[in-house]
C-alpha cells in the first residue's frame, strides 16, 4: 500500500476514504478533518476561551494535541472519578502529557467536590456505573467551564461514539436526545457551548494518530465498562464499518445534515433553576443533584 499523497509506503489505511497515508500525510489528513469540522460548524470563534475535557485516553489527548497543532490554545480539565488504579494511572498520563507540552490542566476530584466516587454512586443508587459516570461528567465538566469563565467546552467524542449514541437514541426513539445530538450545542444560561471536533475521525484513527505522534495514553479500558450497552453498540458499529466502509460517516453525517433539525423542537423543553444547585433543569431538582443526594446519603 502506498501513500495517496507522496507514494511512499503507507502507515495507515482509511478505507472509507479509499485511501492510505504515510505517517506524515496521515497526521495532515487528521488535522484537515478536524479543521474542516471546526470550520463547517463554526465551532470556535476568535477570542473564545477553550476548555477540553481530558480522560487520559487516546481520543481526548489526541484532540488536545490536534487543537494545539491547529493553533487553538485550550486548557484541560481532568475529572478524577475515583475508579481505583484506572483513575490514578489516567491522571498520571494526562499530567505528563500536559506538562511536557506546557499546557495548563485543572484536576477535579469528584469525591472532594461532590462527595462520592463513581463506584460509590453506582452501588448506592443502583444505576449502572456508566450512567452515573456520564451524568456526573456532563455536570462537572460544565461546572468547571462555567467556574473558569470559559466560552467553549471541547469534548473528545469520535465518529464511533457518535454513531453508537445515535443508534442507541434511534433504537429507543429518544426524540429529546436526538434533538440534542449535534456537533455544537450552543451556550444557554448556565451552560457553556459544547463542541465535538472529532466527529469525522474514527476511533481507530485517533488511536493511530496517538501512536504515530508518540502520545502516551491510557490503553486499559475502564474496569466498570463491562456489559455497558453503548459499548456493545459501538462494537456493532465497528463491525458495520468494517463490512461497509463509509457507513458510519454516512449515518452520522446524514443525521447531522438532515436529521437532527427534525427533532429540534422535541429538545426545546422549559427549563428553570434547580432548587438545590441553581443549574437549569426540567424538574425541581436536577438529575445530578438527585444522584448526589442518593450517593452521599448517610447510611
Ligand atoms: Fe465512566 Fe468508566 S469511565 S464508568
Ligand atoms: Zn505520504
Ligand atoms: Zn441541581
């Protein structure tokens, strides 16, 4: 296999683009994909302050690296979820990544800030770890961005993640979520703008990118992920892409272009301030506060 650009030996094949690239041109290709996405959806405006949620995994570290290479200065925030060695190791890798590149990193320990770890929340509320984790991440990352006066929260969701989430929302006909599944969620009172610049980059490509750029990332999977239904869907999505290259970008790209607007109204719900934390919610007390109350209740 030869590189599409320079005809040298290829290092990575991208079947959905019917192309292969050498190391240098693969890196360029990924940068171009991200730049195009940022531009097409007008994700970043001049002067906006960016905060990226980093987990120590390949996607978020690769994205932090890419943004920096594209000239966007972003600070990082790492949430320590209290998942034993996995969290300690991921934090260590994130810290070294940031310090080697002179990037600024805030660490939020959710036990210190909110009174519970993810395993505690899961066992005390009988939710799956991943659902307690997802809810806590969304809340704590937005909190960190608001507190730090940032304009944009950057998320490392890749094409496979978006495809699996979309499939899950379709399988459950979760119309409210479908209306909110967009590459850019504009800011509204209490929430900073949220963007997903890796929308066009598949997971195997972020992995290849990280390896080729010498990024040391957490390879182990979260130990709590076993049996997670979204993860299972992601495996199916990878299989689908393998059998039919291009299927995922068509699925996600088509939805973003033509589908999500159809559900927009469904996501326009009346919000008012949570009685406990003041953040916008549809109920009296927001879902995160309810989780926190149950997870920290005296037993
Ligand atoms: Fe969230 Fe594992 S990282 S449950
Ligand atoms: Zn080349
Ligand atoms: Zn609340």
